[in-house]
C-alpha cells in the first residue's frame, strides 16, 4: 500500500509569497511619522528647548523649504 504524496501549492512552485497586511499596518507608521515630523518642524512648540539656537534656525529653514515645495 503506497502513502499519498502531498503536492506543493501553486504559489510555492512559482516561488512567490503572498502577504496580506491589514490597512492599519501601513497607515499607523505613516501617521506616526507625519506627526513626529510636524512636532520637529513646528518651532512655535519648541520654546521650552534650551539648546543651540542654530538648531532652531535649521529646523525653520527645513520647514520653509518643505512648505514652499508643497505649495
């Protein structure tokens, strides 16, 4: 009596892997990145930081550049 052989699924033969992510797996990291970028680029919220003023000027220049390119 011979044992039944198991065949590979069609996708395994092609070598492709199908991965299905939920919608929030892509949206949440993008949203977190956007929020952190807004916090960094908003110099009005940085008044409590007592660091080097050159860093603040650098962030202001970056914000101006980003806003100018987005318009």
